[in-house]
């Protein structure tokens, strides 16, 4: 996981011995020799800086794991050493690939953006923010679903204005030759890859768009190796056996190719139109007044992040030199227990405090069915890096966010998966709990 860049003078001194800090959070693959950070709101006067030039100038600072000195987030001490991935990137980033123009104005240039996927959940909100910011957005999808859909709280006028600006390329990203043929010569400047799973799916895009200025990838916090030390930071060990290994491979590929890239690692995402049964699983049970079965003690701690906050995080890294070559955890600002999620869902939707029952999963054979929507372990991350680097922060508290999801989706009678209480019934029967069946 790459990190950032800061500043200190004296190339002849070992980086870890430098004590003077001039934090310059400018990370770029451009080709100038100096960049100075303003002290307010990450404003930049000049920012077209190559990583090799940064290294040669011995820049160091609070976030410079790429360049050999950084403040360890947990030990709060300086460490040294340049990662192999960072060294590879330094060798391959000699050419200018990114220029930051008038960043001190707080505005970004309109860009021609390719959105891979985007019709199901995250992309629905991301596309709106990009269009509102004045960017030209094109979605690449198989065309099996409508390219856009009107949101529950969106006026006809606003939807018509948005949908009329979104372009579409129909194709299958797994048809690599067809993909390259359709993307070659299109001139896209930035790619948001929302549905990429394997590195092999990304390489044809890079071949078709050799002059891409930024590749923004949706990874997953599920890549981290299970640990007793939490929260997970971006520098933590990853699990080579993770079911998300393809996302790790994609991050490595982007680094190896020398592409200006940024990777976002969400934890559990929730919000209106969520196709994963996170909050929906709880709402189904609350609606009919059933007990909510929670594995083991129910005190397992986890983290949920609202999709609208995630979309804003994705936008915040676009054309942001600080974000180049970086990985960011994105989620909510608070951690919550499994039992706490059940109670928060009830409060958000206006239901009575639920009856929560606990069970030992080892005593059951559920087959291929999932009896609970979340992994049975402590699982949460630090979002401090994104807050500091990007000036981003979650706007939704958990209860407010769940209320937004309920009021704009489940509470209107819309959901992705029908209720299935078969595993609940197995648990409740073994526990000797009877459930009244509605007539």
C-alpha cells in the first residue's frame, strides 16, 4: 500500500534522521521540481511534481511511506524504509502523467470520465456527483439494465437533466479484444472502475487508454489479514487467500504499470438501493416483528459506511495529486456491535426495540445459506488517512444513514431480496423460541 509524500531538505542525510518537517502533501507523477503546500484546506500553488524528483530532494513528512520516513499511525514514531512497490513506482514514473492546474482555486477541470459499471449501487450516486461537477461521464456496461434510474427523492426535472448527460458504451469487459476495440481512441482521461474483480480485467483497459491520467479503483477492506490489532490501517498486512485477492492483484498491476492510480477500500456499504442484504436483512425481520438471531455474543464490532459518503470520497480523489498511488479506507466514523446494528435499524425505521437472540453457529448446518449478513468477527478500519489527505469526512451518522436507507428504499416497499427466514426458524426452534405467524 503506497502512502504519501512530505518534505525536508538535505539529500545527504539519511531520511529517518531528518527532524525538520515541512509537510508538503503533494504526490504526483508530473515533471516540475518544487511544490509548496498552503496551510489551509490543502491548497496548492504549484503542483506538477515527479516522485523521482521528490525522492532526490529528500522530501519527508507525516505521510511519506513512499519515500522512506513516515509517522506510524499506531506507534506515533518515525519509521524508515522504502517499500518494494514504492520503489517500483519511482522507477516507472519518470514521464509526466499528471499536471495539477490552479488547484489553489478549489476547482477541478472538466474531465472525460469512463465509469466501468455503475448501474446497481455505488455508481448510481457517483455518476450524479460527477455530472454535477461538470464532468463528461460515460458508462461501460453490458446493457442488461437501464443505464440510469430515478432516485426516490429526485424530481423528474433533475432526473431528466442528469440522465440526458450520461453516455453509454455497451460491451462485456470480459471480452478483452472487444473491450479494447471499443475504448481505443476514445480519449478518456480518468477511469472509475467500480465492478473490477481481477487484474486480468483491467489490463485491456490500460492498453486501450495508454494516456490515462488517473485510474480510480474500487477495492475492498476485505483484503486485510484477520488480526487481533484493530482498526485496520492501509499499511496493514493483507490476506493472500482473501476472496478479494483479485482486487489486491489489481492494485499491484496498477502500481507495476506506473499508472497514476488510487484505490478505495470500503468496509460494509449500506444505503438506498443496496443490493447486498446488510440493513435489508434486519429490516425484513423488524417489519414482521420477528426475533433477530445474532451469532455468538453479539458484541462483535464492525463498521458500516453510507454509499453517499463513499461516492463523495470517490470524487475527492479525482485530480487530487495527494491521492496518486494511494489506498484509502472509507467507511463510517463510528464502530458498532452486531446487536447495536439491530437496535440502530429499529430506531432508524421507527420499530420497537427488537428481541435479539444469540446462538452458536457451530451447532448448525445451514448448508449454503447465510444465517447472518456480516462476517462473524471484529472487522473495522481507520479512516483517518482519508480525512487528513482528502479533507473528506462521513456526513451520515449510523442511525441517520439507516433512516435515509429505510425512508428512500425499504420503507417504500422496495428491496433486492425477498425475506427468507428458514435459517432463523432453525435457530429459534433449537432455542425453543416460538414465533407467531401472521395470518
